[in-house]
């Protein structure tokens, strides 16, 4: 696990219960979702459970990009 970089104002959301509460506030089914700063993808995982058409992830941290590309390499709904 990486240490949050203050220079990028990073704060990682990891609690699955909070992710579920956030996603339950909206309907993402068949929608295109833009997620800025996905971190390790905890919220992304919950979005995927709601069957979006596509998720576009925008991440600035190159180390996290590598992690996300590996994690979602077989998922054709995700663009990083």
C-alpha cells in the first residue's frame, strides 16, 4: 500500500460500507461514469456492482495508475 502524498492532496477511501452508502445515493445503471482520483479503486469496485455502461478513471499518481491498470486489466468497461 502506498503512502498518501500531501503534494497531490491524496486521501484514500477504503471503507466498503462508505463506498456503498455513496453509490446507493444514485442510479449508475447503463451510465458513463467519470471518477476523478480513484486511488486504489474501492469506490470503482462499488460502481462496477451497479452495472455502468463505462467508467473513466482519471488518476494523476503514476504508481496508482500502474495498480489500477493491473487490477482492471481484463475489465472492458474501464478506461484509465
